[in-house]
């Protein structure tokens, strides 16, 4: 109890200080790395965190990347301890007799360290901006799971912090490091099938139902910290994450923590659409969508949805529930990409490579390797922060239209505002519970 009181005093004073870590000036070493072996910390030790951490350890071991995980952080201390044991076992198998992995239950304590080069952030997305801005202001590079943030203003705040501090961010939109998606986008960007006319996007659908009554919070779990900026509601395991395993967590279908498949998978597929239409620093100018929100107990995200967006060059993008994939339709044919699959009306183009002054898209064959190498080189990776933000914005705009019953939105991608609709524009902002405010 005494230790817990000390810890809560530390958290209260750090938050009362105006979230001081988010307003520190950029360090002299921002945009570089402090250690010959990149020292990274895993923040968020659940299902996706375990995968991200394992990939970073495997890809970063030895020359030339020389990266290692030295700390684990999660509000669920059982998960933190489990991931730390896995880190220790990994490096012991590599021949190290003693491995020192520090455990943290709060990211602010972790950010006090001056010897950390970067973070792997695999928390629920309502925490991404808070952690990301604070880490950027400490000069730390980041691999951030998608969706990049929970709202468009959060995304812009993160972009600004990352650029101001000259740090590297790789958004976890790993399809950009897959040859099938890159080849199809190369075909489209070079107009090898003529002018692009239409894009069709498929996004999987959520399902199931969650019920249950409030119960006592487990002693190893800091539920208040887990809620963070979200409203204070009673603890119900089915809308948080399973106790004792890493199966799909309930929060993925609770709207204040995640908007559902429109961001969960939509951010992947719209990202490829944006890549193909050459809108990595922009977006569509009109968006309209309808969604289904049936009674599913504690689960309240949409299930099926349909949407249409139009870019200022006239390209129309339709999207909706279905098999995950992106189809580009042109004047003279079509090209399609999905995980493990690419097709084209002209099969020869699937092997063609750009020559001369044709568009050559960024080439990465492994998203984690690309992140680590980008940190080493001090350059943007395959899916940098602005790209992750812009693709995510497309998801949010579809969701706002859904919540407004299919209202057509006019989007200004330069100023990032919804035009001529104060009600819709106000929905860009998301309320945050004190003291967990960006």
C-alpha cells in the first residue's frame, strides 16, 4: 500500500504539472540515437504489443541494426511481467547470461530515462497521441500501431510534435512494406492502365455481443490509467481485455476506445487507396457514409457500413463491409491488391518495373526493419507520421458521416475542417477526462 501511495503521488504530481513531459523543449539529440545499440521500450504489452515486440527483437538482433528491447510498460502488470520474461528468454537464447529488463506501469516514469532511443507503442489508440507527443518531446523515435490516433486533432498534434522534434515515426500500416500493395500502386501511379477513375475498398465487419456486470478491478491492473482520457465507467472485463490471455480484446468494439473496423481495418485499406491516388498529404473533399449500429450489449461500434468519397481530381472511392482489399479502376482496366494477392487486367504489368522518370514508390520489404533503419539513417520510413495521420483522417470522416445518418461532408484537407456544417465539424473534437488531456 505504501508503494502504491508513492506511485499515485508521482502520477498526480506529474499530471498536475500540466503534463510537463509534453511541453519540454526538443533535446539536442532529437533526430539521432544515443546508443550504438538502439535501446527501445515496449509500451502496451497485450496482443499486438507482443507481436510488435517480438518482431523488433528478431529483426534488430545483431548487425547492422543492433536494436534491443530494454523495458516493458503496461497498466496490466501481469502482462508487463510476461513480456519481460519473454525478452529475457530471447536474449538468453542468444547467449547472454544476464539480461536486465526494466518494468513500468506508467509511461511517464519510463520517459524520465535519458538512455532510451525509442518506443514501440501498442496501446489502445485513445492513448497514442498522449504517449506519442510526450515521447516526441523527449526526442524518442516511435513505432506506433495503427490507427495512429483516436481523432484528427490528436493526429495533427502528433504530427506537429514529431516534426518539431525531428524524430522518426513508423505507423504500423505494414501493407506499405508488402510488394503486392506497392506493385499495384506503382501501376496506378504511373498510369500504365490509363487514368484512374474509381477505387473500391473492402473492410471486414465486426460481430458478436458483450454482456456482463461490473466487478472489482483486479489488483494488478490500473484501470483508471487504462481509461485515461475516456469517461470513468465501471470495470467490466468484457469491454476491456480478457484476464489471463491475449485473445481479441473487447475494447476494440467499444466506441470510446476504438471506432470499430472503420479504423481497425479501414486505416489499412484507405492507406493503400491514398497511396494509389497520390494523396499522402491530402485526402478526399467530400465524404458520405451510412452504418449499422444494432444493440450488441456493451459493444457499440458499427457493424456493416457503406461509404463514398470524392477526391478533387474527380476520382470516386466507394467503400464498405466485405473482404479486405483495394481495387483501382482506370480508363483501360483495373488492378487489385489484398494480403497475399494481387491481380490486374493486364497481367504483364504485375512484373513491370518503373524506368527513367517514371514514379518509383518507396521500397520496404519489412516494416520493422524499415523503422530501425530509418532511425539509424535519420530519414522518414515507409509510413511516416503525416501519412498515417492522413489515412486515418479518411476513416474518421466516414465515421462522422455514419453517426450523422449519412450526411454528406465537405472536407478541407488543407485546414483540416469540415466546411459549412458546424455540428459535424464539432465532432472532430473528442472530450478528454481530466487529468488525461493532450
